[in-house]
C-alpha cells in the first residue's frame, strides 16, 4: 500500500538535504534499491525503518505520511 504523496515528499527532502539515494541507504543500512522503491511507491517502509528514516532526515513521520504539513520533527515536552 502506498500513501499518496509519500514518495514525492521523500524525494523532496532527500534533494533538500543534498543526499544521494546511496548515501541515505548507507545511513539506514539498506540497499539503495530500497530507497528507490519507497520513492516510486513499490512498497512502504516498515515502522522501524520509517522511524529511522525520519530520524536520519530530521523530519516528522506525520509530514512524510501526508498527515500534516508540519515538516520538522517535534520534540516531546518530556524529552
């Protein structure tokens, strides 16, 4: 299942961070083809991979999933 806009948002932030797909894949410890599959909508990341992806890119999972237009990851008040 592909969430509408996920691939486009991911591609946008990768370009803004000036990362190659290979660099991002290396940081996530996945093959570069996995990043391409996320972008083209072939498949979605697992929950742990989504969390790592957002942490590496310093973005909100809600934004990446299209649930909000708030781009940045929010820090909780407790942490």
